[in-house]
């Protein structure tokens, strides 16, 4: 959403640029929209916290009894830190992974977390670690796609999960090591088209009905996340009620197929948080390249935010709406918005083929603020320290206008703190 220019300027002076601003009212509206699709306990929503794991966000989810899908040991610990309970009755935190890295196995076992595994070997690894209790199994549905090929979550090129054809082998493996499969899961990714998501979810529910009888201890089926956000038309509304009907029908069909009541789960990430955060940056320079035999010259607007803050455009060619603050009524011209990093790809205006795609913007001048909208999902969550730059602060705007610093700017001391000269004996 757009914020008042003088408010953004005052905040920029207070916390410096770039910074993130999260809008509580926008987040809460999206949470209400997801909740309206559910009917606990028959249909329960989780939040795929990888999209935005900040404690303030997790607390909002917890208040609304949105459960958690975590993907690392540390994500589980962040969910516990935000106040989520341990345990599997019910499993308010679920742990989905392709690999048990770092502290993952330990955290799962110590905190009685439901593991959602993606291979027979992972079942064996659980058993070898002495895990006893229920498990969930992630399936690769073989269809569907992400918003770009790199995010493909279903099909031969996706690393996630086991195939439906392996269902019996998985059931046998779990039985052999004494673990009960209580949930089966798949995530088919946010294809940009709502209709396509709807068709894919219907197909997934049918495919799960076919394998449900293979798992005698089954109590839940997770249809994953993937509700899209329209970055080019952020205020556009999808016919979400179609999903409510789909989930209710899937719950009935799967219960009939299994011969007992089955609960449905969903775990969107992006949809809840994408529109809630805006990245605010300062223009430091405006400069132009010349036309020559390699191509046409362009005007660059040089801002202090880079792909260390918001990597989606550089990584996937993703679109984020850009505004030059306070200049929305001015004439526009094609401008490439680029960041401070020593990397030519540090550009926010790119197309799907990852080439420069100048954006029609009012001509900025140094000192202007530039905002990049809809960065709440996979924005700060994917921030890095490339070029030894500290992560930008995050600010929370409450509905009554109160503002809170959610996280401060990372400093060189924070970064250097990890370095040691500790001798290792091996
Ligand atoms: C297992 C799983 N569930 C849920 C999600 C959330 O997807 P989205 O943010 O597109 O809703 C992801 C995203 O990568 C995922 O891998």
C-alpha cells in the first residue's frame, strides 16, 4: 500500500534508509481472508513461515490460531519463541524438509514436532535417531508449477517429496520401522493464475483420495500453500470463496475414501504477507548510459536498496510495483531502478528473461524516496549480507498509528561477531 510521503520521510530520518515497513491492517485483512476459507478442525490453515518469519508476524498468526509450517530447526525454534506450543496433539508446528540439516532432527525430537519427510531415507534417519511417533510424508504430485521454473514444486524437475507410485513402499517402510503416517502432504506452488491453482488443488485432492487407503493411521491431508498474490495488480481480488468450497469438498471426499474423518490442512505463505510490507529506499543518483552498437542507452535511478534487501527481481525477474514518493501526479519516462551492490544484476526493473526492463516512472532526483511494494513474502526473509551490508531495519505500523521497531539495522559488529581465529583440532 502507499503511505503518506511525510510519514515515510519522518521514518526514514529516524531509522535510515533502506528500511521495511509492515502494515498491520493489510496483514490482518489477509489473515481474515485465509481464515474465511477454513473451518477448524475439519479444514485448518497453517502459515508457511519461510515467507516472513519475524516474531511480530508469527504472533499475529498465533492470535488467530493459524498453525505453522516450518522448514528448518531454527524456524521451529522461532515459532516456539513467538509462543507456539510444542507437541503433536495438535501439531501446531509441523516441520517440512528435504534434508535434516544442522539442529533439525534434535529440535524435532526435543520439542515433539511432527516431521513431514520427503523420502524413505528420511524415515530411516528418523528411526535411526530414535524417533518414535507419527510422521507426515510429502508427495511430489507430478504436476503444477511455481511462479517461475526455479520454483517448480511438482514434476520430474522438482526435488521435493516422493511420487504417488511410491505410496505403498512408503507405507511399508514406515511400518517396518514402527512409525505411523498420520498426514500426507503436497505443495504445488504459486502458479500466477488463480484458476490454475484451483484446478491443480482439485486434482491433488483426487489423487490423495486414491492413495489415502494405503495409510491406515491417516488423520490429515495437507494441500500445501500456493495462493497467489497479483504483484502487478496488488489490489485485485481473487474469487477465494471457490477455494473454501474446494477444501470443504476435499474434506468430505477424502474422509469417504479413507473410511473415517480426515482433516484438511492448507499452508499458504505468500498470500498472507506479500502486500503487508514495503521496502523504502533513498535515491542517491540519477545517471544515463549512452546508446551504441550494443544497445540503447538507459536512465538509471540509483537507490540504496539492493538485492541484499529484496532478491526476488534479481533472482526470478519478479515484478514489484515501484513509486517515487510524492510524485505520483508527474509525467513519467522509462527508468531502470538499480541498487548499490557491486553486481550488474542489482536491478529491480527486470523482465522474465532477466534483461533490463525500464519502468515508466516520474523522473526522480537525489534525495527522493522510492518504495518497492508487496515485499512482505520472501523479502526480508531472503535478505543477505553480500558486500558486507547489514540487513535493513523492519518497522511495524499498528492500526492506531503506533510504530514499533521490529528489528534494528544489522551492524558491522553483528557481522564480525561470527568470525573467530579459534584453532580446531580434528
Ligand atoms: C512446503 C511448502 N509449503 C508452503 C509454501 C508456501 O508457498 P506460497 O508462499 O507460495 O503460498 C512453500 C513455499 O515454498 C512450501 O515449500
